[in-house]
């Protein structure tokens, strides 16, 4: 993702650093806080496994997978260290436990985006979306300290919303798959769970299609939800 802004290194290094910092900051939240919330939810339901493995902590080092983090930074997709939990013997049924623990991760991204969007929504800093402006001309939009802060926060909101919506796709191994299994009636849930074996293949196809044919179905799938949530969190249409 950082490579998108590489053209700015020579023309506006301060702007490049702002965007790079926003990307790193958003991904730290998107991965570390996301995984912490999985662990916290499981622990709150009575599972001691995440705590025993040192996962009920906000320390990013407990949640970051080195390879997955590098992929997120430079390629645009990746992964954190999955939180292990035992859905049996908790305060709720195994199906409900799996639903709640899985849903906690994407919800954490939306909570983070909502908090980061408050200064924009209140008009304290401007909304400047780096994803809709050519990086080579972005420096014309960013001159003052408030504009730099606005750009940082807008980028962080977008990245967290994208991560949250992406993780809700009902494809194994994403959180959305377990959320769907938890929400569906028992018979349908069991049938849907059998599709887990195809999830990784479908996910890789969706990610690689833009490179091969220049068309991104993920953009078409995620775009409306991402746009609606960003508008909700920033107040900007």
C-alpha cells in the first residue's frame, strides 16, 4: 500500500511520510486492536486460552505476524496472528461464542474508524481522501498543519473501514465466514461450513484478478459499504 505513494518521495517527502504514517497507524489498529478484541471477547465469555497465550493485551507485538504485516504494508492484503479459542464450555453455546468472538474483530475496526473520524465530523480538520486523488497532485491539497492532520485521519478512517468490511466477507478464513456460520439456522449453517475448503482459493482469485485482467470485483463488492461507512464516520458525502 505504501508503494502507491512512492512518487511523492522526491516531490513532497513530508506528504509521503504523512501517508506512510497513516497507513502504518491504521494497520497497527487494524491488526493489533482487531486481534485483541477477538481475544478479549473470548476471555469475557469464559475462555482462558487467549489469556494463557498472552493475547489479551494491546501490545502489537503479541498480535502481528511478520509476513502478514509486510504483505499488508506493501501489497495491500495480509494477516495477523490468529487468536485461538475454545468455543465449548463457555457462557453461551459454541455457535454463539464463535459468532461473538469472530464479530468482535471487524467491529473493532469500525469503532476505531468512528473515533478517528470525530475531528473531521466536527469540522476541526478537513476531509482529504488520498484514495481518490492522484498522489502526484495531492500536495496541492495539503499545505497547512490542519490539512496534514485531516489527510492522516481520513486515510486512517478509510483503511480501517476497508479492513473491517473486507474481514466480513463470508469466505474462510475471514471473520465473516464464522459470522455467517453463527448467524445461519443450524441446518444451513452446517452446509455452509462445508464450503470452507474453497474459501482461500476464491479469496486469492478475487485478490489476483485486478493484476491479471485489470478488473477488481472486490472494489465492486466492498465499495458501496466502504463509502457508506466512511460517510457515517466523517459526515462527508
